[in-house]
C-alpha cells in the first residue's frame, strides 16, 4: 500500500506514511466535531422527558469540557500531521527531484525545456504541497468519518439514514464523472502555462537581440497572446470544474430537504418519534459540511494527477549507471565504429573510429554541423552512443558511472557557464577542495590576473549572473583556469580560445601547452592555425570521419583539411 501511495502521489516512503497519518487525523477531527451533536441529542431527550435532573448537570458540564478538549486535541494532531509533515515532504520532494536531475543524462534536458523543468520543481511542488496539506487528508478524512457516521445512522433508523445519505454517492459520482474532462482541461492549462513561461524566459534571455533587430514589438505581441491564452485556459478550466462541483454540491443540499420530507411523513404516520427526527436534522446539518469541502477537494485531487505525472516523468526517467571504480590503464581514448543520433532517424554520427592517444593532441576539425561537438559529448558520456564503443584506457565508458568518469576530464566549453559569485569561487568549481593559493596559481596560468586585478575587489569581485560583468575573453579565461585547477588526465577543449584576442590567445596557448603535457587532449577548433601543431587531425564531415592523420600528411592530400586551411588563409587577407 505504501509503495502504491508513493507512486500515485510522487511521495517518499516517510511522506506516504505521513499522508496516512494526516488522513487519520482528519477522520478523528471530523468525529470529534460530531460529539457535541450526541451531547445535544441527550440534552434534548432529557428536556423532552421533563427537564434535566440536577444530578445530571455535572455530566453535561463534563461532556462540554470533554468535547472542547477532544476538538482541540484532534485539531492540533490534524494540524501537525498534515501541515508540518507536508512541508517536510515538500522539501524532500524538491531535493529528490534536484538530485534526480543531477543524475539524468543530458539527452533528457535536450528534450525538455528549462521553463518546464523549473515549473515542475517550483509550481508543481507547490500545488502538491496544497494537495497534501488540505485536499487529500480532508477528502479521505471526510469520506471515512462520514462512512462511520452513516453506519451508526442505519442503526437508528434505516429509512431516515437513506433519506439523509442518498445524496452523497450521487454527488460524488457527478464529480468522478468529470475526471476525463478535468484531465483534458488541466493538461491544456498546463501547456498554456509552460508556453507562457517559456516565452517570458526566452524574451528575457534574448532582449539584446530583440532590441538590436527592432523585433521587440512583434515579439511582445506574441508573448501577449501566450499570456492571454493562460488567462483563457484558467477560466475555462475553472468553469469546467465549477460546473460539476457546484451541481454536485446542490444535489448534496437536497439531503436536508429529503430528511425533512421523509421525517415529516414518518412522523405523521407515527413510525418515527420527534427525538429521532430531531437527531437526523441535527446530524444532517453537520454531515454535509465536510462533504461540501470533500467535493471541492475531490476535484482538486483529480487535477493533482497532472502534476504528479509530470513529476514521475522525471523520477522514473532511467539514469546513466555504471561502475564507480576506475580501472583504466592509461588514458588513450578509442572510438570504434561509433554511431549516434539525437532524435530517432536523424543520424548525426556514422561509423566514427579514431584513437586520441595519451600525450598527444588530437584535433577535431571539419565543416559546421559535421559532428565535432557531438563527438566530445559522447567522449565525456553526456550522451551515450547508439552503436559502437568508446573506451578510455581500455574501459568501456558506457559501463562507468558518469560522475566517476568525469573525474578524469577537464572540459573547457565554447559557451562558458559562470555563477553569480566571486572570480575565486568560480575558478574553485574546478576542484572544490582547492586552497586559495592553488586557485590563484591556476588563475595566473590562465592569465586571469590581467583583468581580475583591475576589478574593485580583485579575485573577490562578484561577477553577476552568469558572469554578465565580464567580457567573452575574460569568461573563457576563468573556464580555462578551472581546467588548470582540476588538472585531470583527459582534456576536452571545445573552441577554448575562440573568444580571446591574439595577445591573450598566444599567452594561453603557451600555458595550455604546459597543462596538456602527457595528457590525452581532444581539441575542437574552427581556426586551422590553432591546430597546426596537433599530433593528429580528425576531419569530421556529415557525421563521418572524412580524413585523419598528421597535419602535414593531410596538407599533402587534396582533401577537406587542405581546403579548409586554404580557405582560411585567403580569408585572413580579407578587409571590410
Ligand atoms: N541537442 C541536439 N539535439 C538535436 N540535434 C542536435 C543537437 N546538438 C546538435 N545537433 C545536430 O547534430 C549535428 C552535429 O552538430 P554538432 O554541434 O556536433 O556539430 P559541430 O561540428 O560541432 O558544429 P559547429 O562547428 O557548428 O559547432 C547538427 O546537425 C546539429 O543540428
């Protein structure tokens, strides 16, 4: 049962236990609220029998105090069991989602956009928070306590019990019938919300390009449409839910009328006494309140399914697994007949075979879209190859835990990601236990001093979100400093010096040549002069290895590499 609950509501084991406790607490609270009705029944029966005997007054006083104490205790228990446990579980859920996201392969992120994932972690979790603190325990609490009360009503008078209770299954059936409609409306509302969040995020990220292309007005018109679509979808969804819930609540109200009607008829033919009639009227006045709320909650619990499904999509996604002990002999990287596609049917790499030897620089070159970045992604197991094998020091990387594998790599990406922190801490990402002196040494090697010393607080200067206060070249130097600090045996450089001016590029190239000594180096480069000194060139065109060999050998052939070198040599003389 616990496992089923966990799956159904995307809960931890403790969360599932707490949910059961919360429901139980709501049952107790609802039953405690029924005690005054029983006390009132006894009091009225005494009054009708000629007055309350003086010996019974302490009993009624004690009864009142007991009722108050019970209501207080059960409410306190209910509050703790639902609210407190819910917020603890909410924290656990967000952490487990974040932990899962950390372990998911990049292929997952390629298919999901950021706004969607953010909305799952923030908005869906918030919705579930409300569901578990209010909707679900109250719904189950109301159903269970009403069932208990209903059973006892049948002992009193089955005819009156039927008159009071027939409305409950009918009204619940009306809301239950709306499940499909609500699911559809909920999904459409969610899609509209995600499209809108996506649009807002894209607008903020691209504001510079929109302004420079005078495209702001048109873009904002599109965004307005998305915002209006959310509004429209919310109203339709609300209306759809309300139509069913309000109809069901109206049916529920009929219960009091049928109790009054059937009670009067039975009273007239003498088969019901006034006291029982009074009891049923009293119970009916209390019985439907939790049911009214339960109907509302049932509708909300139905829409919980959309949010849980989105969360389970992340939680159930297979993670890349593997051995966490590294048994590589050296760090030669060997691609053997590797084939890959991001999307089914669109081949990106086909039968790619080459060896990047330890102690050598292997350069990947070729026309744009040829598959260079894809090769580096597969080499670091950001994605898994569909065909063939990739080995590092003889280990098949598809069988190695990605985190363990990446401890062998220093990677410098084309697009550098920086954190809103100091330069020092941004470099320390390379090795979190590095001392300040080691970080500063790596920074010096990557020529970061040149710009850091001009900043107001030097290396302790905050660099803004994603390093927005730095130039492209400065950002890239921080990324190179991280690689120096990590000092791993395999180095992947994806256009690592592309944003540097000639002076800095020369300085960093000489520092890089110190870093890469005796390491396996895979360089992606567009500028042929940066790879002229490589030990091996692998030319990738249309996802296949078009040529491979030493640069001077390839220059002698009349192939793609020679053509690229010639074209770039000609372009060097161009002027605007
Ligand atoms: N995340 C992705 N999802 C789907 N297709 C992708 C993805 N990344 C790249 N591609 C496609 O894979 C092919 C190879 O891209 P890749 O980035 O590896 O080429 P590249 O040689 O590095 O290009 P460039 O020199 O322009 O950076 C391209 O057709 C590209 O559109």
